[in-house]
């Protein structure tokens, strides 16, 4: 069973638009972070899908995807640390309440 490149593009486009929608409509910092992760994973799927069809013998797209996953993990760790500090100060992680931290 062979999966066409259009299937990868449709899946990654749906994930990208779901991430953009979630980023602009959610007020919770954790939901915003999940939306950003959806967008990053959509690009990883595109890297792997294009690599499979343009250069089937080489693994450059897969290495770009692994590098993207590593960057995403580091970004998530930093973002969760920031969220924990915001929660300690404000007792809420809604984006409307972050303006209260201005000194």
C-alpha cells in the first residue's frame, strides 16, 4: 500500500490550521503551547513526506524532522518552566492575566 504525497500534505495542512486556530482562540497558556506544537509537527510531517518522494534513498528530511523534534522538546521545557513561574505568581495561566506581572 503506497501513500501519496497529497495525503501527507493534507494531513499536515489540517494540523497546521488546527494549530493556528488554537493559537489565536485559546486563552490558556498550555493550550497555546499545544497549538504551537501542532504547527511544528505539521512541518515535520512535510519534511518527511517530501523527503520520501523527492529523495527516496536519502534521509535528509528525516534528520530535519528529528532536529525539529529536538528543538520542539527544548522549547516545550522552557515554556512549561515559564508557565510554572507564572502560575506561582498569579495562580492562573490565562493569557489575560499575564499583564498583571508588569511591575
